[in-house]
C-alpha cells in the first residue's frame, strides 16, 4: 500500500515510540539533519513537565525543523491526554499558513501508542492527516541483557502451583504494547552486542507479538529518512486490530493502574570532574533502581554543555552544543523510576555527588 493510493492529499504523520532510553530522540535528531528538504513539524511528549528532549532537538540546528515547528506536550502521558492536549495541538498546527510536509510525533517512553494513533480518526484530524506509520525503537543492548526476557520455564512451574499469580510486569506489558503497534521496528544500539546477541534480540522481539512488522537494525539512531518517512500505511485504519494490554483489560472489565512511574528533576551547580561524577552516578542508579536519567551538566571551563543519558547502569555522555548567549548555565537531570522510588533518597544521593 502506498500513501498516494490510500490517503491522497493528506499530511503524513510518523509516530515514533519505544521504551525508556531506546534512542528515539537521537534517531529523530539524525532524521531532522538528513530530511532531504522536507519541512518537518515535531510534536514531543515528555514525561512530566521536563522539556529535556525538546531542548536537545532545538539545539540540533536542522533547517528541516525550526524551533517554531517543535511543539512540546508536557502535561502527562499523551495516551491519557489526547482530547486535552494532542487534538488542540494538531488543530493549531493544521491552521498554520505554511503547513509542514510531514509531522513526526515522539511519544514518551511510557506512552501507549494505540490511543494516540486512534485519535487520528477524529473527524477534524482524519480529513487532513494520516498516520504514515508507527516506528518502535528498541534498545537492543538492554533486551540482550535480559531486561524484558522472561524465564519461561520458571513462570510455567509457578503457574502450575498457583493459578492466581500474575507474572507479567507493567514494563513487559508496555514493551509488548509498543511492539504491537509498530509498522516498523528499529533494533537500535546493535553496535553494543555481538552477532549471537543480535540473533537473540530478534527472536525475543518476534516472540512478544503475533504480528510480523518489518524489523531493521541501527546504531546510534542512524536510519535514513527515506526508510522512516513514506511507509504509507495509514495506521489509523488498522489500530483497532493492535490492542494494548490496557485496552484488553478494560474490555474484560478489569482495573488497571496507569500510574506506575514517577519523575523529578535534580538541579545542581557546576560539575568540575565529569568523569568522576558519571562514575559515581552509576552507583546511585544501581542502588536505587533508577530506570532512566537524562539531562545536561555545566562543566567549568567548557564552552559546551555536557549531555548525560543513562539507561540502567549504562551512562553515555558527550558535549552536544555550545551554551547560548544569555543562557543560564547549570546542571539539570531528569530522574524516572517506578512509583515507589524513594525520591528524597535519590535526590540526596545525586546532590551529594556535585
């Protein structure tokens, strides 16, 4: 199916989803810098009122996407605020005199793609925009390390002894929901694993879903715009057949707790020894089971800010751009964890590192 045949004249929109730290923002940054002349409007759904991903993308200097084309939704998980946030945002975007050639939507790592895609069937949106495709980004290194792999034999043995046990964690459900919604799965960070590990990841991802979407490999989020844009699926027509655990539980009349995660911001002063800071930060992340940490650090004597991205104990750091004239330098880290995370303890532990 091609977009021209399925939805002529509509603006194509690509939804990019994926679990925490999979590399969505890096992939979008690469996309904007290699957009082949397309003017792209970008909608970003941060988790909480944080604004870090938007700040990363606004600093990429891509001509395809000016700062006015980057819209941040920070009022919560986009799958829960479709009517309040997403629909009005799309309406304003469509009312612009200079419409974009393509819309890219980056969901929070905690969002369910299904309700968002279904929102494209709203009359005012459906007549103007089509979902070109849903791209799900997977952290191959995390999957290879068993972050989402079950011990199937152990689960089966426990279920024999207790039929009432529920062995599916919210994280596993979320991972599966994002895969289920996909038209294209990007196995990112393949440079961090060997061939055997990659084979295992492919098998694990495929085992999580009944559908068979296309699956490609990538490192550092490097995927050509021609691959990400122009899938021409019209996913809004098919999303009813890609139900999430959340939707299936509601259909069955079950209660579902959707507040599994919390986030907060830690603001610090200058970081004089970034290598030492990052090394100690790994210990704090491990001790307190922090799922995701991301942000910027002010390193004295350096004209550029230090970007810090952590997924579990793996922490990446690099200088991403110069501090802008008049911009207040500082260190700002977003911490994301399960709802029972001890915020005070984590905040104190990170503050003690500066």
